[in-house]
């Protein structure tokens, strides 16, 4: 499994001549991308930047965090550092793509606001089929972003960020992703900071004490706040994040079970196997076999 830290590294890996602006942002039509040579598939990888893909036909297959998805007309995908993704192009593509870095996102949105309002970037429910009637609106906004990106006139970057915000708000509306908690209390802010830390830390966070230290609170306060707002303990949330990563690696990578356990910071293969079985009811090898049978 590759970790791709910069946008242009993705294009280099795909053997494409495309390059972004300052490794911060790029917007393009999928049809234009297809006009240049590139690899039709990419191995399992995690990008440390964000991707929005609007596929207008069924020419792209995804495996995202272990779940296989065949695109159809029309699908919106939101990919963040949470996801391990495999791409396979099976025909000429149509649609739009925006890639933007963490620093671009921080400049465009208030950091907590971005993660709370557009939470589809941070879940495994990050692919949405949209109705035909909604396609023209997204294409119109997307074309404006692409034109501003290409022309780079005065205020282009600010206009791009504004249009990107509108694009995401429209996506939130049509995906019914409106059930965002508007709590502005210090407890809720701490919970959001904890979720961000768990989802974005590499290597993965393993310790509640370490999380509390980074967030400058006591482990007891962190436990009380997280338990009160989610009915889960901080350790349960951390373990679910590790389990999601483990499942993705078991399905999408060529690593052995021992290597996956080592990557996830388990000292022994037996420790990883016990952890996995306690959360799923199956040892890793049996879980993989069951997953293969369901395909």
C-alpha cells in the first residue's frame, strides 16, 4: 500500500504528464485526462490530499477501504486521507476531478468547519449516485472551477475556493448529508478534534493517553466527553479506525497477515489476530475468505 503525500506524485505514479499548480490544487475534465497517456489502474494507495470525482459513465471501478464499487451514471466520490483506494479504468471516462491539498483546504475553510459540514470525506459512505436532473448544476459549477484554474486571472484562486465551497454545499444537499450537529460547545469541539486526530494520524493512533496529550486534556476528560457524546469510549473509536485500516489492507494489499500486523504496530502476529477476532468474530484469514465468497 502506497502513501502519496503530494498531488503530482499521483500523476507520476499513473505515468501521466498532468501536473498541478504548486502541488496545491488541480481541476480537470476526465475526458481531457484520457487524451494523454496514463496507466489504466493504480495499486492500493492512500493520498494525503483530498479528491472529488464526478464520473458520468461506468468507466471506472473503485475499491475503497475494502468495498468494491462499480461506477455508473452518475456518481460523486469524496476521497480523503481516511481512504485506501484502488482505481481501475475500464473505458473512456467522462466527468470532472478536483484534487486539493490539506493546506489549500485549511485556507479555503475553517478546519473544523470543513470536517463537520462535509463529513462525507471522513466516512466509508463517500460515494453517491445522483439523479440525472442534478448533473447540469454540478457540471456548470465544475466548468467554472476548471476555467478559473486554466486561465489563472486576477482573483482566480479565491474564486476557485468559493465555487468549490458551492459545489460541496450542493453535494451535501443532494446527498441528504444535512444531519450535522451544530453544537458549538467546548465538548463538541474536543470531540471533533479527537475524530480528526484518529482519522488523519499516520502512523495510526493507538493510545488514548497519547491522544489526550496531543489535545492537551487529561485522559479522564477525553473519556468523559467522548462517551457522553457518542456512547463509545475513545479506545473503541481508535480500535474501529485500526480495524477499518486492517480490513482495507487485507483486501487491497499484497501484505501478509504478519506484515499487516507489524504495519499496524502489533508486536506479534498473534496479538493482531486476537485483536481482529475480538472485533469481528473471525481471525483475519477466515474474514478474508468470507469476503471473497461474497464477491
